[in-house]
C-alpha cells in the first residue's frame, strides 16, 4: 500500500500541492450573479419604521396619567388611554406622536406627545432574513451600517453542509436584484474584503454544498 511520506517529497512540489488543494477547496462566487457592492452608497438615509412586535413609550407632557408603554399588536395597531385602535406599523416615532396628539386633542388642550420605540423588530419589509444553511436561520431587525459579518455572527455561522461562497443576497429594495457573496472566505478565512453592507429587506440565501 502506498503511503505518503512528506519527508521524501520535494519541498517545492509539496508547497505546490498544498496550494492547489487550498485553491480547490475555495469555491468561487456564483457566476450567475454580480458580486455584492461593498457599501450601499453614499447619501443613503435610513429612518427607523415601527413594526408589529415593537414597544412604544408614549409620553404626554404634563399628563402622566396618559403616559405609558404599549406593544404594537400583530395587526400593527396600538391602544392606550383615550387612544384606541390607532395604526402604528409603518410610521416613524414622530409620525405616530403627531397622530396621538391629534386623537388626544379631543380631550386634552394642546397635547404635546413624544414617542420612544424599544424592543426593535421593525416591519416585515425592513427585516433581514437568513435562509438555508445557516446555523440558526432567522429574521433580524435591520440596523444602520449592518454588514454581512454582523448577520453571520447573529445566526451562528454556517452549517457543515453550507456552500458559503455560493451564497447570494436578494435585495428587495432594488427590485429583487440578486448579488453573490463569499461567506466562507469571510468567516472561515478572515477575508474582510468579502464583507459587504446590508440593506433593509435583504434576504441572505445560503445553499447546500453539492458534496
């Protein structure tokens, strides 16, 4: 039986063999899609939008009895003292504060309302979704300057069966345009050039390896 003996193998040839094996184990980007841009572009502004599952703290100036923290229900509405069935999902905290003021103005003279959001979930259209061969596939609330590395840390990395370098991002904010990303190079080899910024509504798809 043949047994490989590294001591008898020429050093140059051994180095070439190691390099070749390493290269063969590094899957290339999915050729069907362009590489994801490293950044989302300058001037892209983002304002948090309230979603079902968030908590909102309604503060009514000089009316502590009307101030309280309430959840945004699955139907996207909130209920608070003197404020019933008020839509909250899809609005900013400032927009919701103005809506609460309008309702309270029927009972309180010149109400001044501040809305603070906590327990961030965001609307479904803004969430980052991770599907396929992630250790913990799930949805994540989007955060400004969120990167692919941030997402992979939160989902626990790749499974043993993942084809990380053939993963793609489906960008709903660009009409479902799909981009190729190199997750394996990023988290297994520490190649920071493979890190890219995420956008609200991105869907990260991690396929299974062919072998």
